[in-house]
């Protein structure tokens, strides 16, 4: 997401997650509640995640860490111990995104929030994630009506 989130605030009181490139400062200035950082974006810079986390916390943003593998999840826990994990699929694997998220879920410690970003396309997939213990699912606006039985919000 980029730009102001003011129009979105008119239709929901739910927290808004900033997933665009940029900094936590840009997310906060736009009105987001949380900022997403991908572990893989840290590259070889071992302090990058900590710097991003500190900036987000200083601005009052919730910090969401995207992980795509067990190794990334372990790294995030070692360096940050975040409260919210976004479980995303790895490119180039034979297994589908839903299966990948479900494989990562048991490694998320109790008490942490697990959000799945797996491109769900059916209510059954959402139910499966919920039964497995996922706390939230990211869906595209095109999918909202068929997943919840209502028209998507105009944003």
C-alpha cells in the first residue's frame, strides 16, 4: 500500500498494515498501524532487522515480520522476538502456499500472532487455516465477497 490511508479509515476501524517499500516513518506518516518487514530483505546486514524494529517501535507501529522458511523464522526469533509473524510462501517450491504456511505454523511460539499470506481462494481454505491456529489471513479485495459472503469495501 502506498499513499495516505485516510480513505480506508472511513470504511474500517481494523488495523492497517503497511506492506509497501519505504520506511516505518513513511508508514506512520501515512496513517498505518503496523509495518511489515521481510527477513529476506536484511541480506547480510545482521543489524538491519534490529534497526527497522527500533524505528517502528519508536513511532508506535506494530511490527510484523514476514518469514518464508524455518530458518527465517528462527532468525527473527533470535534477533527480535517479534509478536506478529506473516507466514508467506517461498517461490519455486512444489508445495502450494497454503501447505507452506501450515508447515511454518508449529514453529511460531505460543502467544505470538500468526498471519497467513497464502492467496486463499475459498472459504474452506480459510477454515483450514483457522482450525490450524492461524490468527488472521491476508486476502485480496477481489476475494472478500466469496470468502465472507459480502461485498468488499470500496477503497
